[in-house]
């Protein structure tokens, strides 16, 4: 296994037990689930490629046609300056 001898594997297991302690089974379980899910994904991709369903799926989804950009015109607010009877005095509240 990767050129590792018994002593190296034993040392790795000992370090794993020392570092992770009681959580080692949980870590192994989650790592196993990850590997299984990865294998399912890879086999699904291989199946999709071999059946050619990926090309039919791409043709079923048609993109929206490209539209030219629309000019947005905003009307700016208009302020009608009404002349005040007393000249340029500010309004009273």
C-alpha cells in the first residue's frame, strides 16, 4: 500500500488515535460516505457520457434570445419657481 511498511502504518494509526481520540470512528465514517458519494457521482458522469444523454439535455434547454440594450429615460423632477411676494425671503414654517 503506497510502499508503506507495517511500522509506518502503525505509526500513522497511533498518531490518529492520539490526535482524534474518540472522534476517529466518526471521521472514518464521514470519510467513507464521502468516498461513496464521489464514486456515485463519477459513475453517473460515466453513464451520462456513454449514453449521450448530455447532448440531448443541452438541446432541450434553449437560451433566451439576446435583446439589444434598452435606453432608459428618466424624467427629471421639475421645480417651478414661484415668485414670493416678499422677494427672496425663505418660506416661513
